[in-house]
């Protein structure tokens, strides 16, 4: 296998922290940075990284304190985390950066576009609601999203979840995936190991504890010039156009939405469609093609579908 086709790993110092970065492809190519959410690690993207690296340098980052990363950040606010991630990949040599994040990683990708837009070429928000951005209030008021409040409670989640991570994580994986079998046993073990250290488990819950501050920041619209994509799995049952409209209202002036098959775990449930959507978006970021206010389902334009909520 050619050296540039192998997924490699490096530990990047950022201040007092060290961020684990898995990367593949030619470092001279434009960078595509992949961010995981909760309760995941960069392993979420391990099966699609090489395909994405056809003409990108692909970097999957373990968020601070999780999996291979070490050291607690000064804040779990998503703007701070976005800055740390960008510091790490820029130190690696990444340029023309497109940031794509799933779940909490999508919240960080939005923060990068909003607060660090001069450092990136585009941002993709995948299968998540953004704090303070429509439909945030509707989502957190839904009983099915009970865990947002529970995870935000001080100390209690760590006490109750520690030692039961496998069963607890499986509950969410099975609930959010259209096909839970696509998240295999090896990957589930990798996720449990990523949060096995007390500081890692605490870091994951801290992401939720910071969401009130994130929502307060994001509630004030700010013009976002960089291209943005909202990518949603059709199995999430949500009207993706509502998320696109919310992001436009938050300041995104170059905004598109796309729907692909599957549920929460798009890189695993619909890998071909996931790769295709991200590479199309990367090319749009390069060419400067203006976004259109349309939602695409399986390659076709769609009007608003059934209403629903995703996390």
C-alpha cells in the first residue's frame, strides 16, 4: 500500500493539550477535517477516510481529552473547541480547511464557521441541532431528548455511567441508528475505550454542560460567509429544511441541505452517499459556487417532508 494511502496517527501539542490526529492522503491537497460527537471518537470515520482521501488530505481528530487526546480544555464551549481543533490541524500543515462534524462535532463545525471563518474554507454540520439555532428550543423540549439535561447535571452522569459505559452507549447507538448492526462490536468497544478514563468521560459530559453558553452565543446572528452544508440522515425523521432555515437565520449566507439514507451514523450506514456528499461540498467550497436553498434527497430536489426531530 502506498505510504499516502495508509492511515497514520500523530499527537499534536496545542498549548497544554495534546490532540490525537489520524490522517491519510497527500498533505499538499486541501484538508478535510472530520470531527466526531458523543459518545464517539475519530474511529467513527475509519472506514471512509481512505475513500475521502482521493483528492483531499483527510484528518480525523479526537476531541480534547477523548480517546488518544490528552488534557482538559479551558472550556467545553464549542467556539473554544473549534479554535483548539484548528490550532492542531494547522500545526500539522492543513490548508484550505473544510471542517465536517457529526453530532457534537457538527456544533463545533458551526462554531468554526461562525467564530473562526477566516481560518476555514467551509463547514458541514451533520445529524445534529446547533445550540441556540432553530430548531434548538423544540428539540431540547422533546422528552426523547432527556439526556441533554441529564448530561448537563454536575457530577451525577459520571457517577451513574462509570463502569456501565458499554450498556449506556449501546442504548444511544441502537436508538439513533437506522441499522444498529452497521455499528459493529469492534467499533462499539473502541467508543467505550475512548471514554474509559474519568477525564474523558467528564469531557464528554462537559460538552453538554457548555451548551447553555453555546446557545446564548449563537442566539445572536452573525454573518457567516463561508459555504455551509447541513447533511442529514433520512432515518432521523426530521425536516432537514427546518435546520437549513435555522442556520440561514443564524447568519449563514451560503447554505445548502442534503439528505442521505440512514440514521445518526452516516459514515457507517450510508458510506458511499456520505463520501459523495462531502466531496461535492468540498468542490463547491473550492469553486466558490453559491449555495441554493434546496434540500436534496438521494440526488433529487425535495419539498419539505414529514416533521420530526434529530439530536
